[in-house]
């Protein structure tokens, strides 16, 4: 008998077919609305596997209802939306999709950096609204990227990929990480510094670290006070790493020059959020890995993880490896 699974959002056809070949599949069919919690509670109690999204909060109370549940396959590199401890205690494997989204996310990160620095969305709107009356020497001037200093917080796969792009712009590369990356220093010309030094010296501060209790509110008033008045903050990690009220104050007071944000503490970000009122902020709807080919690959990896776990194999991207190592 095929195992049963529930998919919490529509996924690409290739991945869906992989799952249908091996499993009895039920899927939430609303494209733009997350599955309601009460529906997820009902479904998780009856299935062997769950194919989840980063927008799904898989907390302890939900996991406790998964009496048959063997695998949670998360369509994301991050997994802070899942209570890993509760899943592990219940013997449920949790998987993610690292690696395949590295280059697409690095592309978006550097694109956001450049768009913020050169005020590209603002300039496009300036033309579209008929404000462009004449050329003038300081019209919509921004910050230089070539030869500037970039400070990368979190030198994992994506951090290294961003550093490779920065090399092409002859940037001075600083980084801060839980551990030093000697190979990255040698191949990328990156310099390891403490967080305060990175903040004080960087023209661009780029957040790419994992979201944990240790990195919650990593950037708040004290850290923003250390940054240059010409500096730009780029966040493509998780919204909870930045104190958004402190960031608003720093941007509103021109204490720092600008920010490019792909993530927010609460998503979708409310339309009345103060940061959305500022002209020196570019905001995106969490699209770091949103290239067509990358999202298809991510779905296929997540599907394969789920199938492997349900078939008694060790999934390639198992997060809670203590389940199979003990």
C-alpha cells in the first residue's frame, strides 16, 4: 500500500508526478493562500508524510497530532518554521533543500544590493510618473558599488557565492561567521573580522546567516549606530534578524543611507508597515530563490527527500541526523 502524503501548496508538475508515482497525494489547491491551520491539523493526523512550505508553522502542537507522520519535507533551505526538537522526539525526519538555491539567491542578493545603491526602482517610477523633466547633475544619484567594501554576515554557500560576485566588482570583502573559513579567505580574498568591525567598515552590510535564537535581532539600534551614514543594509536571510523599528528609525533619520529587504519579521508584510513609507528602502516579497529552474529543482529535491524517508532510506538532506546516527 502506498504511503499517504499531504502537500501544503501547489508545486511544479515534475515534482508532483514524482510523488504521485510513489504515494497517495492530497494537495492544498489554493495558489496564493496558505493552508489554514485547522485544515493542516486535520490532514497531518492522517498522513505518513508532509510536504511543507516555509510559510507553514509546524509547531509542537501540530506535530503531536501526526500520529502516523514519518517525514516532514520542507521546501526551503531554512527550517525555523518547524519545531525540530518536537519532531525529533517523535521520531519524525525533517528535511530541507540546500545547495540548489545557492546561485539564484546570490543573484538576487547582488541585484538587490545594486538596485538599492543606484536607486533603480525609484528612478523607474520617476520616469513612469512623468517627473523626469530634464537631466541634472545630481538627479537620483546613488552609491558606488565598484571598489566598495562589502561585509557579509554568514559565509555559508550563499555568502561565498555573493563574495564571488563581489570579486567581479573589485570589492573589498569582509565577513563574519561562527567559524572562520580559511579556504574562502584564500580563494575569495575575504577577510574575517568581528561583527562590530564589519559594521563600522562596510559600505554594504549583507545578512545571509541562518535564523536562530542567537541571531534574532542581530541588527538593532547598537549595531545600526556603528554603521556608516552612507551604508546600505541588505537582508536576504530572515526578517527576525533585524529589529524593524530600530531600522526604520535609522533610515528615517538618515543615520544609514538605505536598505534592501527581501524578508520581514511577519510575512506578508502589512501595507501599513512604517518601512514601506520610506523612499530609501527597496522591499521584495521573499523571492531570493525565485528563478523558474531553481524552484523546480527545489521541489524535486523536496519530493525526493520525502520519498526516500517514506521508503526507509536516509534522505539526502536530513536535518535531524541524530535520528539515524544514534
